[in-house]
């Protein structure tokens, strides 16, 4: 077993932090909703209990909580805390980026066909300003055609690229390093929806710069709904202005004794993009979850999640199932499969046996995390093989 810390193994973390879900079956659905670790739940319960006695929730405590959230999110992706704006979800972050960028009529934003709707609708909404969203067709196997997208970069009308780090329906992970390099070279804005990658795909925005990276924290980051963040590249922070004027996005709003000073200047850091009062108690839980994940290490989680899917790949080699996710460097912890006969029937068989997973775009989506085991994936492979007979 790979050590999670110097003294704790993943097996021990499974027993200590995730017994609430592992005791009821095989939870393989972190790509939909990640279970909160026990330590995060305790932190949330304490925060909510104190919320019932607001004297315990001073302004200083709330601000320190959110400062800690920004610092942890920054550590997760190799950024600085002042490049992090806290968000309630990925969609809000992508919208902040879409409306803040100085796009003009005729400007083109590239994305892939079959992207999650978060990466489609904000740009379609900008269509009323004449902004054009161009969806690059997928390849024959249904995966993003990165080469075709790259070939469009550098054309004068192409101003931005908005794509998922990891695709929700296949687990395909883009070559972020190559995409970053190409967009830097062509002066094209790069906006990344990272929710399906954060926590299971290592990212370092110092090595692979992006302009905006948005992620909710309720999936692989094992945090409550309503938590997440937006990374804004430092050079952009002062160059663009948010179009939504959140009351706490302006200088001086951390001094509650002078709120009517009305300083018209936004904060000089990414806080200028924060849109409204945040659910502080939920960010307490996010902090606890991120501390656990960072202690384990995303590379360790990535290696573990991929290793334990070996039974599925064995089943595919024997013809029992067909894997619709890449197995090369574009792979991730998400493994999507189709039954040899009836995929919906195979999914129903898994659910009946206590396996939590999802049906997405015609495939069964399995999303193992640090608390899952190879035995669970072997059980899934056996159940799908039986269902195909």
C-alpha cells in the first residue's frame, strides 16, 4: 500500500474518514458527488453549531476561514492565494471569466463538442454581443480533437479556448501543458473547467499557466455543495474588471466600521471577482477536506485510482465489457464502460448490488477515489460480465 502520509496508509484513511460510505457498498461516484471525510463533517457540524450562537462567529473568524480557503486552493494548483477568488461552483467561475473578458463582435471562443454545458451556455449567452462559440468535433472514438483545436489557434478571430481539464462523460484529460504552451504562444485566453480533474489530476499553473481555472469542490475535492474557487492569472487581475460588482469585491470592505466609504476601486487581487456573501461554514468543511487531500498528495491519489481499475481492463481484454475512456496519458480516475449487450441493464445490476455509479452519455461512469479498493472494481467487473451473459 502506498503511504498516504508518513504514518497513515490509504487503508487506514478509508476506515477512519470514509466508513460512512464504504460500509454501505462500493461508492464509485465521486465524479458526481464526493463523500465528505469524517474530519470535514465534524468541522462542518462545529461551524454550524457555532452559527447558532453568532457571538462565536466573529468577523475575524469568518475572514480567517476564507483566507485559509484561498491559501489551500492555491496550494492545490501551485498558485498564490491572491490569485484565488472563492466561488460557489464551477458555473459561476466560468461565467465570471466569460463576462469579464473584453470580447468583441466576431470574436471566436473554441471549445469541444460534447463538453459539459457549463462550458457552452455562458458563451452562447455572449452571443448577443456577437461573440461566436465554435465547437470542435470530437474524434471517431468520441474524444476531444486536440490537434484540430490547436490548428485553429493563431487565427485572428480566435480569442479564447474554454475546455474541461477532464471530460465528464469519458474521463479524457487534455494535454494541459501543450494547450497552455500553444495559447501562450498565440496570445489566446485559456479558460479551464477543472472540476472533474481537481483532486485526481495533478495541476501546476506555474508550470502550465492558464488564464482562468474554475472548479467546484463538491466532487473529487470531497467538500460541500456551494464551495469552490476560480484561479485568475496574476497578469489578468489588474487588466480586466469584473462585470458583477460583489459588495465585498472592493477595497475597504473588510473594515465593517466604514462600509459606506464606498471606495470605487476593486481589490487588487482576485477577490475582486468574488460575487456575493459566501457560505462560510461550508468553506470550513472544504478546508478540512483539502487539508486531507493535500496531506495524501494528488499524485498519490492519481496513481492509486488508476491502479485499482486493473480488473476492468482485464474484463475488457476478455471481451466482457468495452471501455470508452482512454487508457494512455489522456486517462484519469474516471473509467467509463459499456456492456457487451445492454449497458442500462448492467448499470441496474450494479446499483442493485450496492455499487454507486452513474450513467452518462451511454456509458457507465465509474469514479474511484482514494478510499476505493481493487476488490471493489473486481466485483464491478464480475457483475458486468454476469449481466452480459
